[in-house]
């Protein structure tokens, strides 16, 4: 968009949707940009539905890189925090934006902290983890870990099926005592020994489940955006 077009749109809605992804492995069957693809699609649909502009995507976040699964790249918490603070400040001062909705699909504690502690002079800033919802009515194994498993894979089969290689998908259950609704890196900075890079049950995934999950996320986040 041209500066003039942006100015006119911001006069109607002084808000921005900011998708923040990651570039990390999610198992042998999913692309490195899985989290990024999900939040980009969501940002596009929210923008089209509401008329609120969405920014270019920040494609790197905080996670634990590993040599076992090359290609990913991460930022430190303080780097992501500073980057986002500077971007928010720039949009606030330079374009008069007064509301920011940050979308992410990464639950790493440091990543979440970097986004949830952003400060602005006058604007409101809301960071939303799109997976922080109850999907038990959709998933075949509700309460299972989320990292390249049934939930992630279903969403990708719906959003970008051409990027999913189901013939390579491998189920991997967390060892005893390492459970939880989502795989939590704070329980161990590396994935469990023997993990193919994913944790959970991608074999249970389907595009139909992904569509239902995506609809739930879109409706919930739309309500958050309406409050901006």
C-alpha cells in the first residue's frame, strides 16, 4: 500500500494487526514456518473481515534451536522484546496507531514474555496466543501436547495442504511426567530424546479438524479485535 492509502485507512481504524511467527522445526512433516503461516493466514482473514490493516510478519521468535533439526533460527527474548518495542513505537509515533493486536502461535515462556510486556506511550497493546483456547471438542486426543501434533498438523492441512508431508509424520508421546496440554520448553530446553522434532499425534490430523479449529480461533480473535 502507498503511504496515502495507509493514512486513509488508519483514519478509519487507528489499529494494526501484527503477526509474529517463528522459524523452527515442527517435525519431519511440517515446514519450518508452520507458526508463521498460521498467524499470517489469520491476520489476512481478520484484516479482510474488519478493515484493520495488518503489518508485514515478524518471522523470527524465541525458541530453542537444535543442530538435530537444522534450518530454524531464533532470537533472544530481549532481542524480540526490543525489536517489537521499537516497531510499536515507530508505528505509534509515525502513523498515529492507537491499538495493536499481536498474534502469535508460539508458547515458549520467553517468547510470550517478550510480547506481553511491550509498552507504548498512548496505544493499547494486546498479545494473543492463538492456541490458548480449549479445542477439546475438536481434537481426538484433547489435552495432548501441541508441537507438530494433531492440532498443528490439522491446521496446516486446512491452510496449506501442499506444504504438509503426511507420509513423513511420526507420532511421539511425551515420556511419563512430561505431559501437559502443550509441549512446554520450560520442562526441558531440548525436545525429549527420540523425538522426530514433533510431539503428539499428527497421524490423527485432518483438514476437517483444521477447518473447525481455525473457525474457532478466527471467531475468538475477532472478538478481541473488536475491543481494540
